[in-house]
């Protein structure tokens, strides 16, 4: 009787997308982080606005592609998706200030191969500087390397999610299909990750996993001004509720938490947060909401 040898399935191809604006040093660091991966991405794509957004000599690297166009996180990510055009099995989105474990790309491949029903997954954030002063590069790398030393990366689903965390998320291209980020969510596009995951989630499971991980530094350079973010904290959740990609309960909790934090902390604001600007933006958003004017793109006029 002839033995039948099973032909191994090739590992899924992975494209890494980073949208960035005005932070060339972070792009240089991210390239170094991709160079230390145990399994290199098949494509490293930076979606920027102009030449000043990238470090000198970047496009001489054969492993890297840079595309340019209109400003805005959603517009920049959509440009990347259009350019990739389903040529890669998995698309991993990282913020430019994310420091991934060196096992991340290898683990993304293994995770999606093991879970064919998963449309999108967010990895584990070991530390997040977004709500503090931020985490310096060396400290972020130390945290990541300490975690790598334990090699704790079970290839399992931790739980189902409604939305993914945009600093560190990966999607199956077949699940993305023609779905795109909502470009009405302009500039920093607050909550765009929840919206996109909810749209893609009609084509499979949206989950959290320990399989891949890293540190989100929360670098403050180039962030949206306080008044604009404050406006988005009210209007964007309201817009997504109306659109059907965010529940009323989640949106109400999100809005209330930010309103309370901005007004209480405005008395003694953190040096790295424009609390007065955020509170002012909250009130402009609330007045628009009362008037029934749910226009997230208005932040460009504030």
C-alpha cells in the first residue's frame, strides 16, 4: 500500500502597513524592528503624505515601498489597501510608534493558518504609553525583549472582540475584500479601528490573541490638537452608532469617560495633554450633537 504524503500548506504571506505623518525617525526605528523579525514580512509598506515624512535613503531598501497621497489615517490606510490589491494573504497594520516582538510576523502567520475562521485579530499590548507621557524607544524594547525571553506566545484565541486596537492588528485579505476605512473620520480618525473591524467582522471572527505582542509607545509628536480630539470624542462615537458599527452602550460609556476625565483633569492637566482644548472640543461636539449635526469631518475646521 502506497503511503500518501501530505503536502505542507505554504505559510500565509504577510504585508505590513504603517501610515505615518511627520515622524521620519519613528519610521527608521520601525524598519530596524522589522529587520530583527524571525520571519520577515513579504511587504513593508509605508503610506505617507510627502518626502519629509520618511528618513533619507529609505526607498533604496528593496524590502520597502513608500506611497504618498492625501493626509489622514483612513485615507493613508485605504491607499495602502488599494495598492496591495489582495496580493498578500494577511495585512498587518501597525502604528509607527509600536514596538513589536521579534516573533510577531512569524506568529501572525502561524495564528491565521491555525484559525481559518478568524477575519481579524489584535495582538497583546504589553505596555501602552497612550494615556501617559509615552514610553521611550529603549524602554519599549526592554519590555518586549523581557517578554520574548519567556517566549509566552500561545497560538490561541483569548476572546471575541467587537473592534480591534489599531496600533497592532492583522486581517485576512479575503475578509477585508472591498471594505475600507471610513474617510469621513478625518486626520487622526479616532475609533476608526472599531468601525473597520465591525465592517470586516461580517466575514469572520474578530478576536484578541497572545500569539503576537509588543509595546505601544504613545509618542506625542504629531498628535491631533486637543480641541480636535475633544470634538472627535463626542462626534465620532455618535456617528458610528448611527452607522451601526458601534453599540449605543459602548459609545455612551466612551463619551462619558472622556468628558469626565477632560473636565476633572483640566484643573491640574498632565503636561503632555491639552485637557482645556479637549474639554472645549467636547462642548462644541455636544452642541453639534444636540443640533443633530453629526459631521466628523468638521474637525478639519477647528
